[in-house]
């Protein structure tokens, strides 16, 4: 079998797993969101893609469901419940998956405000439709829903899961704060950027995997190994996401071409280029020193590539995935039992949109 055929098979397995996750998690996710008071419910229902700005039902969805899929796949890999209808353990792991997705969307609602992004999933962002105060307040309420799910869960892992998610959100906020600070700093080291990206993205993927392990009844060493797996895979995910932020197709991303460059974000490929010591890196620094327009964005993308930022990000993503598999093998020595997790990890690092 060729490498392309293997990749296609993994992609199909991941796509099927994500679809099953949405079918399992979305009903509980929607019930939870619908428990919000009227004004916040309207903003949240719009953000998740279930209603338009007038409150009419839409055909949209709540996202790819990568993080809840990691919760369910981690639980399964460690011999826990599959997440379908059934006993309290199965309902508990679904609640954990919903909580992670709620926490993720809390960050999205706030990030869109901070970054002044006006498009997400192919339509206006919540703050662009309802205003900044409503978007921020709804994000806060969505995060509270996540913690309430654990507070009301009789599963023995619920308390530890709640504490881990709360610690993760604090780390996410620290990563977001660092990301914002980088925008006004002329010099950002690559190690600093990697630490920030691990906090902003890797922490929640690691938490998702750790929650699945907790609900499977795994011991402390296995839980920490699963967290490390998710963090490494999450950093690989962020590297690919940063590449998409520069070279992604707007028809698929729902955002303008080069959106991250237009905002002069210090993403990983950009920082790799800026710290490369090359002429192209110096050209990029000059472009980043002033306002960006259409031609400047295209010139900046070329400079990132010529300075080696694109190649570095692709190679580093592959390296992080290798580390992720090593961490996974600590928790699941028979990697054959972790096929779903590996398929998801491959999916997020091979994606192009």
C-alpha cells in the first residue's frame, strides 16, 4: 500500500470517528447550551451554528469536534466506555467531551473579540453580529456551563476532571496573554513562541486526552502520559494551523487569505522566519513594522517561505507528532488499541484547511 493510500485510509477513519463523535456529543452539547438564559442562549446558538442572527434554525454545525473526539477515543484506548447510550460511565465520558467542547468555544468567542476577527466558519463572528459585550459575556457563561457539568456529575472522576479543566483554562489564558503581548514586541524568541502555542492549543488537547483517561479509570502515570500526548499533538496541530493561517484557501477557512499576516500575528512560521538571520527574514521584519495591505500580505508570505519558516513549521510538526506517539505508547503500550487517537492525530497534522 502506498503512503498516499495509507494517509487516505487514516483520513477516512478520522472522519468517521469525528462524525460518530458529533452524533454522540452534539445532542448533549445542544441541551446544555439551550439551558442558558434567553439573550445569552441566542448568541451561543448562533456561535455554534444552530441558528442565524434572527434565531431561525440553520443547517450549520458546531465545528469539527476534534477535542471531544479525543476525550472519547482516549477513554476507549484505555478500556473505558465508548461514549454511546448506556450506563453512568458512558454518560459521564460524554459529559466530559461536552465540557471540553464548551471550554474550546469559550476561547473562540473571546479570541474573535481580541483578534477582531469578523469571520468564523464562513459567516460573521458572534461579536460582529451581537456586539463585543454580548460575545464576551456569552463566552463566560459557556465556560461556566462546562464546569457545571462536572459539578453535577456523580462519576468518581468528575472532581479531578473539573480541577484539571480549570487549571487548563488558566494556562490557556496565560498563553493568550503572551500571544497578545508578542504583537507589540519587536523581538520574540522561537522558544517563547513554542511555549505560548503549547499553552494556547496543546494544553486543551492534552486536557481532552487526560479527561478521557480519568473517565476510563486510568492511573496517574497513564493520565499524565495521555496529557503529554495531547500536548505534543496539539503543538503539531497549531503549527499546521499557522501554516493554514498564511496559505489556507479562504473558500475552506472562511477567513481572508493571509489573515494572520494581515493582523501581523507572531505565529510560529513567522517567528521562525524572523529569527532565521536571513535577508528574507529582515524583509519580513520591515513589512511587519508597518500597516499591511494586499500586496504587503503576499510579499510577507513569500518572505516567510524564502526565510525557511514554512519548511521549519512542516518539519517541526512531524517531529512533534513523533514525540506524541512516544508519549502515547507510555499509556497504551499496544498502539493497536489506540487506532482512533492515532488517526485523529494524523488527521489534524495532514489537514490543509
